[in-house]
C-alpha cells in the first residue's frame, strides 16, 4: 500500500460528520485514500476488508468481527471511487430468526397434519420418529410405558430404516431421566443429562447430546421421546420445540391407543355376531354372502348360519334371517335367534318345528316389537349326487331354485312372521336339486334394493329371477358373486339395507380343492372369509 | 399343428398348454384346472410364472372372448370362478414367511373385476408382504376403517372401469388423509395410468409384476399433503350426475319417438337399453370429472367393437349419444365431450 495523500481538511470534516461509513479510494491502484469516522467505528481494521474491496465486484457482503457488513461501490471520477458500507447485522439476525420461526411453524403444521391422519398406534409411533429425525435430531427413539414388565420401543436413525424392539422394565432406568419421564415427572433439561450414559440397547452409538421428553397422554404419559445429536448440544429453543412437538405426538398416540381398545372390544363382540365361515361339505356347494348397509354398524339385522350334523348321517341345517332394525339391538336379537336355532338343531327338530319353538321363545322373552323373518332348511345328500332340502319360512321371501334348464322356481313355502303373534302357520316344502341345480336363500334387502335408471326403483323379484336364470351352469360362488354384482350395479354403491345370501348347489363334479377341505393360508382363500372381512 | 395332450410332465412353454387351460376354465372344470396348476408347481415352475403366464394370460383371453361375443357372460363368470380356485390352490401350496411390510389390497367401490387383484395379492405375498385382500367393490368407509385398524404401509387400489374414477378419487384421498400412500392399478386409470396421477395416487403400476417391483424398490414415497389433489369436477359434472335419472328417462322417450319399433321391447330389452343409456351418462360424467374427453372416446370405441361383434349397427349407439347431447345445450364442456364421441361413430 502506498502512503496516503492527505485530503483537504474540509472534505474530511464533511465526511466525518456523515453517519454513513465511507471509504474513498484511488481507482488505478485500489488504495484507500480516506476512512471516515463512521467507517473507522464500523471496521476498526480496514485492511481486513482488502480482499472484498479488490475482488472486482460492485457490491460485497462480509462477516467481520461478528458483524455483517455490506459494501457498495460508486465511481466518483476517472481516478477515484468510494465504498459505502452498511452494518446489516440486525437485518441478518432478524431474517434468520424469521426463517427459523417459519421452519418451526411449518414443522409443527406438518406434524399436526401427519399425526392426526391415522388412528393406528403403530403408524403414529412411526410418524413421530420420522418427523423427529427430519426436524429435531439425528436419531429418535419412541418408548411406550411398560406393559407386563416390558416396554416396546421404536428407533429411527437418519438414513436408516425404522427398527422396533422391546426391553425389560428394569433396564429403563439405564437411560438417564427416562424413568422420571415415564412416571409423569417433569423432564430433566438436556444439559444435565450425560449422553455417554445411554445404554447400548438404545442403539444410538456415539452421541454428543441426549434429550428425553415426555409424550403426554390421557392423564398418564403415552410414552417418552428420546432425541440424540451426534455432536453439539440441544439449545433451550430446541428443547421447547421438542416439547411442543411431543405434546402433539403424545395426543395422537394416546388417541390411537383408545381407538385400539375400542376396536378390540368391538371385535370380541362382533366375532360372535358376524356370519360364520362356512364349512366345506362333501358333495354340496355352500356359499354365503353378507353385505352390511353402508351407514349402519358392521353388525346388523341380517344373518345366516350353518349347523353341522349332530350325528353321522344327520341333516345339516341352514338358516338365513332378517331381524327388524339394525345396530347393536338387532345384533343382540340375532345372537339369541342363532343360539336358539343351534340348540333346536341339537335335539333334531325339523325346520317347521324350529320356527314354532323360536316363535314361542321370542314371545316369552318379554321384549315387545322384536320380530324376525327367517328361512330354515334341513339339507341332506341323496343318491346320484342329488341334494334334498326341507325348507320352512316365517314371513320371509321364499327361496328360489335354479333348474338345469335355466328356469327359476319359487319354493312353495309360506309362514307367518316369527316373534309377532302366538299362533304361527308354517307350511314347509321339500326341494330336490339335481347335480348343477342351485337353491338361493336371500334377505329382502336384495329385492328391495333401490336404484336403477331412476335411482328409486326397487330391484324386484322379476329382475332377480332373470339374473338367476343367466347363472345356469355356474358354480355357486360365481352365482352369488354375480347376483351381488348386479344388485350393486343397480344401487350404484349405496346399499341402504343389509343383503344376505346363502346358496346351496349340488355340484356337477366333486372338486379337488373342496376335497382338500379348502384350508388355506392364502390371503383370500374362501369367499366367506372375504365377505366377513369387508362387510 | 400339434394337439396338446395334458400328459405329465407338462411343458410350460408349449402354447397348447394355455389353450388347454382356457378350455378347462371355460368348462368350469375346477378339478382339471387345479390339476394343471399343481402339476406345474410340482415340476418346479415358479408360482409367479404360473400366475402371470398362465392364469392372468388366460383371463385376458376370457375377456376378449366375451367382447367378441364368442362366450356368454355366464361362461365368463364360470371361467373366472374356476381360475380363482386354481389360484387359491396355488396359494395354499406356497407358504411364505412375511418379511416386508403390510399392504391392503382392494377394488374400488362398484368394481367387480377381482381376479387380477387376487393375482396381485398372491404375487405380493410371495414377495414377502403381509397382504390383506378386502375383495371386490369395497366401500370407501370400510377401506378407511380397515386402515385405521391395521396401519398398513400401502394401499393397492384397482379400478378397471373409468366410470368408477370419482369413487376411486374419494378412496385415494381418504387413504392418503389417513397417512397411507396409494399405488393404483388397472385399465380404468387410463393410458400409462395418467388419471391416477390426477387423482393423487402416489404411484401407478401397469400390472402385478410392475407393482411388486415398484413396492420393493422405493416405498414409501415421500409424504405429501393429501389435500392437494382433493378437489376435481365442476358444475357441469355436478349437473350430469344429479340429473342422471332425467337424462336417461328423457333420452329414453326420445329414442322411443325416433324408433317406434322399441314399443315392442320386453322388460329385459328395456332394462338393457336403460343400462346402456346409464353407461353413456356415467362415462360422460367421468370424462367431465377428470377433464379427459379420452375417457369418453375410449368408451365409444370399445362399445362400438362390442356392438359390432353382436351385430348391433353403429346408429344405435349414435342415437344414444345424440339424445343425451340434446339435453345438454347449456353445458359446453359436456357438448364437446359428446361431440368427440360422436365423431368416432361417423361412418
């Protein structure tokens, strides 16, 4: 650098009086001729800016002694230019704080959206770990409170897959602060936790900082969230953010826990009320289908059941019915009816007799206005692959028979509603099916399904007869599926009532897969099982 | 030409085996079909190959035979039921311990083409997934309840007919709102699965093998906001759907006036004409919902081929479109969709 050429005193005084920091420079050799007072205050060591000043650009931003300094070059004449300097430190800090705040808000919004999405606890735990690792730490472990002396945990480390496991309750105390957090005590601040004490079962490897945060639940902790950083520490802001996030995650996890408890309870109750998985009989095709109304609970008014012979050579009994109403009350009555029928089957009652006794039982149970329509059939194999059915109905649509020539017959049975009046009239009928012929028991949800081109027409018996007559030669599964499909197309999706069907067919040939007993580990295997899962 | 004889050992590469299997399922011969499948398995043919190259391929031939009016609907159903038994027999003989995640498979509400999806279910099971197959025509609320109860890693949703796309859209949005990514499949999602993307699906696969590869390679996809694709359709779509019964009834009256011979139709012929009119309106609605006139032109092309095979002259379809068009003068987008369809029917 060359010696400074002294500037006129007046010029210096004017520049010193200005609040803006100014460096007056000579252009040909890039030397600083004058540093005004403001510039000297802002940058005590002007030489430190040398690189930025001589880089050849018209502007620069540098960090110097903890301050952010911006410069702008102005040409004054052919030989001189000036740099005007500005302190941007406040601005930069504000912008950084704003973007950090925005990132926090976006993170919490995303957390809220993703955590509230699922009611499945496993998914909530996974989402918690994923969000924590994406925004808060290098690794996260979610630990649930001990259940039967073991705690399940789930761990995610950046760039790896989620790993799940469990640990005995006594080992929880090896993680500093964890027992306190799971016990509902306030968390210990990160700076008091010794990361080196993290036990190996946490699987976190070498870590620099550890944070244990409670996942608040319904009056008791839903679990704990352990965050780990490979290096550095968790700041106070980090801890606050982690706690806000943990509050959301805890709420989601505990809500999912409540939902699971309810589902488990409902599943136990439903298991007895849903249609059974049908047994595979030798020499008879037996297919059931149950479709619950869209709005109703999944247990409703329609049901079917099949009771195996009580002794070798005995009859198999089928029943398909429709209890008035839907929902839990109907389901309770359904259970009663099925249990009564099962008991009557044990004493070898004939179908008509079953209906009479059931009528008595329902009337005496004291509940008013609880009636049921029902068809009961006793089924046995006859010679030459034929199947014989004794059918009796109580206020129920008569079953249909599809003959081998494609004609559809209504079985000539009749009977009064069950559970309504003391005097029942039941006229049973016998049906014999030749190989290839099929008998369909159905509930009135099928014929009363509304839809079609006007959206309000009933499907009706004529259409059902016509549909069935096109199913000649089809296996029973295909027939039931086809009728279901036609009615579903008719309704265009909106089933307002339950629909139950039970088809009996004398097979043309004994099928191998039926001989095997149809046992299967496949994901679908049996039609009835599928129906059960979805209806 | 050599006639295929089903003698052991079976030659999996013999094209005659496919013809033989087609005959078996067409006759509803479950015993025979199961026998072929199990024999091949005993000869160490990989089960995936049996499913894709024999069962799936035969099923698409069954569809073609129906479209060409060579097979009745009943025979098609019998064939499908028989193929399902063969598939189930195959499944029972190939036990796999699941080592991947859990996946839920379902057909869209109103969709009954279940066999391709069952094949997908088995292919995924063989690839180590724990599979829940919910069956054909699964109502959206039942699907979502299942997701909350089981928390799967993916939903595979099938749609073979484009008229179900609005319902597929509701299901996709609901699944994604429940935090479960969706892989779509089936012809209904359009060429190269174009409509699947519009409806917000996370992925699309042309077939079972592609779906297996996609799910094995890069799953789950990055989480996205499920509401981004949540709204489609406009007032024209709403009008067509809400006035479906009127459009059909008025159209039917116009047809009756134009073709006095229709007065002699029996109930079944009237029902099937009404059903055809319903299809015209439903495909129009789907085309409007997705803003994709191709949904409608694909429908007219396909219907024309099916009608030709049944010796129904093209003017019948043309009249059907025309009587719907006459009722939609104030709806420019609907008109342009119908015109695109009509242009395919001009001799």
